[in-house]
C-alpha cells in the first residue's frame, strides 16, 4: 500500500474562500436584516463564536460534496453552505435522509424536519449500507470530547490512569471510566469510510492531547507513518480538518504529512491562545514548530452577507446560535458585556 494517501477531494484554500465569499450576495435587504437584528437584540455588524464556527466550517466543504452530518453545528455548517457558496452540496443524515433542503433546523438526526424535500427518506441501514459503504459519501461532520495530534476522536470516556479499559467496562468490580460520553453512534463508520472528516470542537488543552484516551473514531490519519490508518487496513480517507473556536487545523496525508498542522487563526484569537490549548508541538505546514510571535494566516472574517443568511434563513430562532462557549461566558463575566468581533468586509 502506498505510503501516501490519495485524497480525491479539494479543500478550498484561504484565497479561494475569500474570492467565493466576496462574489456572494444573499438578496436580503439591509433594512430587513437590521430589523431582524433589532428584534433579536443582536448587533448587525458583529459575530459570536458560534456564528464564526458555522461560517468558517461552511466555507471549507468541497464543491458539491455529500456530507454525513449530525445535529448542532454540522447542520448549521451544511445548511449555510447550501444557501451561500456551495449550493450543490448534499446532506446525508444518519436516520436515512438523503439530500434534504431544510426549511426548519432539525434538532436530532431522526427529526422529521430533516426529511423536507429529501431525495429519499429511508432508514439508518440505508444511510450506512446504501450510501456510505458503497462510497457515495464524501465526508462527515463530527465532534467529540478529545481530539489528538493525528485527528483521532474520543467520544466514549475518560479514565484516571492506570486503567484497563476493556476489563473495567465489562467487570462489575473493575474501575470504569471517570466520565462517560455518548459513544460512537455512527461516527466510527463515518470516520472510516469517508474521504475526509470536518471536526468542530471547542478548544481546551485538556481536550487536545497528544493521544486520545480512547480511540472512538479515526477522523483523520490515525497516527504517523507505520501507525497510520492505512497500516491498519483502512484504505479510504485520512484527510482531516479541525475547526475549533480558536483556529483551523489541517493535515496533508497526500503529501505524507499525517499530523494536524495550523492552517489559520480566527479573528479575535491569538496564536498564543492556540498554542496554549494543545498538548503537542503545533506546527505550520512546512513543519516549523510555531512560537506565539510567529506570523500566521488569519481565518477569513464572516461577511455581512453570510451573517444575513445564517441568522435569517438557517437558524432564525437561534436554536443553536444562542449558545455560548466557555470562553464567551468567562469573558462576559469578567467584562460585563458579550464577546463579539466586528465584521470587516
């Protein structure tokens, strides 16, 4: 098997994203948008972390890609992509819905609203058997509790060392995990059988270890050369994208780069924030270990047109957009005002 992966997808570059966003117009009037913002008590020219995450993620979906998504940020990401710069993108939901066009945001993978205008609405068996295993799904949108240097996700549990995960799980007397999460669900086969995985998580140092405590999902390369997913008999995928609340990371397995490298730092965040919130040595694509004073690319700032669509069409009642990250809550408590960043068109 080749030492380098063949990834049949093109992730848009920062320059390509900026060009696409610049040419996009929502058709929503400024007066209607300002009235909406006034009604919901939100500034029309400032964005929150949740809005930044949704917009940044939506711009990195390959053109026309079919994406396995769950509820929450992945739904916002794909719906926004369809309504802005990627109208041919296809949504696949675990419960069996293929190519829906949401009129209202679903709140679970089996929400009947997720079947609106779908090409087919069958079953979970069809979602994974007919769509995924036959190679018709390009990528997946996933989250979790831990994310490591090689793009592995832990959504199962956390243990205090020393531990024996298998005996502790099955034994009535063995020590089990200190914290139990939701587990794999469909994320294991999605990570194994897709060309790439877009992960979206809040970035904290404890959640970004060198190696996850439990490998729920191979969301990217799995490990370095000799320990990669291809060495373990998984021939497809390996491309990973991580959009955290601080930055974007990406690996390049097609070039023999398996670990997650920094792609850009978000507006309102600093490179020091990013470095301080990973347990491994963060590098740029060239392999240089980054220092807080280094110059790095900035994630494209959300435009007014993207915010209009996200707020007024994708999630107008702010089911998901009203959520706040730990950093936003801490900032508001310290400064007495919400954390927001200005739009720079």
